[in-house]
């Protein structure tokens, strides 16, 4: 019972969202809000590995998101759609439904490889210096994209909507909603398994006392490498989903503003708290929507929120705790740690 | 062949010679001490052996193989575990997790096992937890397994640190001032504990200690350094009567 309660709940959420999108019970606007929520959950819970569990300060998450977004978009358009850049599709568009997860995965792998740009310096560099490297890495990614003509440069890249349409032609289902919900569940599940293993606890050990970790046999370089690659890879997955929700991407979506947004989610949720990251991603997405009428002023309100948060509750909503620590009663219903 | 064989190890920090021409040969199962006044270079010797610094000159052999220049985690994996003069636990993780993480050298699974929860992963995690609980049980720490070290009394924190080092199943355990900050009844308990561990686990123990009753009642062999240089070595009796040692400690009435 306890073992199955979470999977059952997730299956129910999945079914309801798919049904509501299919029948139109949820309008397009709310569908997109829910999907951005999913993307944000992936972004904040993956950044939480670095900024929360490892205690580093990465400000370049949007850069890795961009890598995933572009790699998966280019792949999916080249494989399944007719485009000016790549000509006729390489594969039958009917295969898109089956191969799309691999396309997303390729984007994630590319992002985790670009993560090496930060992971390798992290062996020797910590704190502020590493933070600067993360910003630099994000700029390298953005400028690289802006300078590659075939993918549209600064103007952006499109054609993903026709891939989504191709999926629809194969089977009439709200495919993008399906992929986003599955991708979100997959990411949180992966992170959970990682951070609760002895392997993943090495990440917390590094944040609390790196020297003790190294001397107590933790291969700290390897742990950092893995943590950065997992975190950046999932950011890439989020990017791939993001690009396919919108149907187009441009480098302007992956600025420091986006990285900041994700950081706000991590710190609001509580550093090192996975459930905190998930909850605050949901909250912030809703808040951003509520503030949408304010347009650019939104970017006064959200940083202000961060200032207030750091003043009055620097540990975030959850502190270092998880839902089950805050509400021990929940343990009756589901098996939490381990 | 000695278990740990250090030859002419020298370490400079800028112009300061913290350790000079340090040599030692520890046998398997030996219980030895390294003593000397404050700032003599004792902790630096431990830091050099555990790979935290690479010596400017000299050679370090463990089980006949050079460990000079290895990363600390590799040195530990080969069987040298240690505690710290200033306790270095992971204070915001449970005592059990503190011990579990020290099994990193023998993890026996990779990232993919961890994602997929393969049988190998499940088996190793179970074994690691069992082993950790056994070690805690052995040191009478079972009750605090779920506590955060930051909430434990100082004396217990010291024990947890020893438990963590022991859980690595080292052939050589290095203790940096294990009695520092303990009250006299805790010190008695510690002396008994170290003696028992030494017998039960059959490992070599090398300790830095300022409290002479601890050193004299446990160690069969003592080395004394001052300003990085060796000034005496021998049995407790020889050391107690050595004029050089008495001079080095002049004004310090611990000896
Ligand atoms: N990383 C370092 N950089 C520069 N100097 C250092 C460093 N580590 C130690 N020293 C110096 O080396 C000398 C020996 O220090 P060490 O900590 O080994 O002494 P100790 O014998 O352990 O003393 P105590 O009994 O106070 O613990 C001291 O003068 C210390 O200031
Ligand atoms: Mg010292």
C-alpha cells in the first residue's frame, strides 16, 4: 500500500491532465501553465543538486537548458519535419512518437557534456570563483548559438510545432502534455534516487566538509562530476521540453534572467530540499502568471521577493527538510526516504 | 616489512620547515604515539601520510607500495583511516549517514545502479547500512544513529569520529588528539576503548596525544618531535627519562 501510494497518485495526476487536455476541460492557457510548471520543477529540482545539496552557486542553469533545447529541437526538426535549414525529414514523421524520447535524451546528454565546462573547473575552484565560471559557461553557450547561422542565430529556430503535429497525426493525443508530465516525473524520480543513495549523499558531504569527505574516502572529483552532469543533463531535458511546448526557441529565452528565476525557486523552496524545490517551482510559476499583467515590473517584484526571503526566512520554505519531515503524518501514507 | 614506512619525509610551508627528515616504521598491529609541543608538526605528519599534502621530499610506503602523491581518498581506500584534531564530522547529517558515506571506497555500484536500483545496488546499500550499524553498536552508539552530530555532546562526537574511521576497516588508524577536550572520566573510557579496538580489530594505531597518561598506558613505542625534527624515539620508559624530551617540554608539566 505505502509503496504504491505515490505511483498511484502520480498516475492519477497524469491521467487527469491528459484527459483534461484532450477533452478541452482545461483550456490552452492552463495547459501551458501546467506545462511550464513541469519544466520549472525539473529546472529547480536539478539546480537544487548543485546550489542546495552541494552548496555551490551555479548561476548558469539557463545555459544548459539552452543546449538541451537547441540540440533536441534541431534533431527533432531534422528527423521529422520539412524545414528550410535541413530539407526533407530524414525519418518518417510517423516515427516521431516513438523516437521523441530519444531526441529529448540526446538533448539532455549534450547538456550534461557541456556541463563538463563547469564540472571540471569545480575540482579546484569553489564558491564565488566557480559562480563566475558558471556565468561564463552560460554566456559561451548563448553566444555560440547566436553565431550559428543554420539554427537561426539570434533570430531563433522553429519547426518543432510541425513535429508535434506529426505526432498528433499518428495518434490524436495531447502529446506535449504527455511528454512534459512524464519528463517531470522521470526527473524528480531520478534525482530522488540519486540523492538518497550513499553515492548521492557524497554530494551533501562535500557541501558540509569537503576535506573530511575526501579523507573519508569520497572521491570528491568524481562526485562533483556526476552531480554537475546529472544536474545539467536534466536542465537540458527541461530545455528540450520547453522548446517543444513553445514550438520555437531563441537565445533570448536563456538569459541570466531565466537562471535567476530558477535560483529564486531553489532558494524559496529551501536549499537541499527536493520537495521544497518542487513546491516552490509550482508556486513561482503561478505567481509569474498572476503577475503577467505587470509585464516587466514583474522583474521588480520577483527579485524583491528574493530580498525579503533572504531577510526573513533565509532557509526558504522547507529549510533543509523534506515534506515528510515537516508533516511526519505523511509517512503513514507513503514511504519516503530510501 | 613494515606496514607504514616513512623515509626522510620533509615538508616546507613557504620558508617554514614544518616537518624535517621524518622517518618511521610502524609494524602491523602496533600501537604507537607521536608527541611533541604545540606547533611541532605532528598534525602535518598525519596530513602528509593521509595525502592531504604531498611532501616536499621523502618517501611514504604503505604495505610496501608508495602512496606518496595519491589523493587522500585513494590513501584511505588502501587502508589508512584517521580522525581530526578539530572534529570534522558532517554535522548536518545523521550519525548513520556519516558512517555510510565513509564506505564510499567500497561502494561497489555506479550511477546507473543507483538510478535503476539494481539488485547489486540494493544488496550493497543493505550491507553498508548493516555494517554501519554494527560499528555503531560496537562503540555503544546505536542509540544515536539517527541523531545529528551537532546535537550530540562533544565526547560522543569524538566517538562518532572514531567509529567513522573504524568503519573503513583500516589496517592503520591514525588518531589526532583523541582525548582533547574530554573530561577525566571520558578519558578513562577512551583509553579502554582504544585498547579494546586495538585488540578486537587487530589494526595498527598511531596517535597524537598531549595527555601523557593516555600515551603511557597504551603505546608501546613513542616518537617525539619538536620544530619538525625528531628529538627522541623509544619505549615509554626511555622517553620519560630522556633529557631532550624533558627540555622540549620544559615549563609544560604534563610529563
Ligand atoms: N597549511 C599550512 N600552511 C602554512 N603553515 C602551516 C600549515 N599547516 C601547518 N602549518 C605550520 O606548521 C607548523 C606545525 O603545525 P602542526 O599543526 O603540524 O602542529 P602540531 O604539532 O599538530 O601542533 P598542535 O599540538 O598545536 O596540534 C606550525 O607552525 C603551523 O603553523
Ligand atoms: Mg595538531
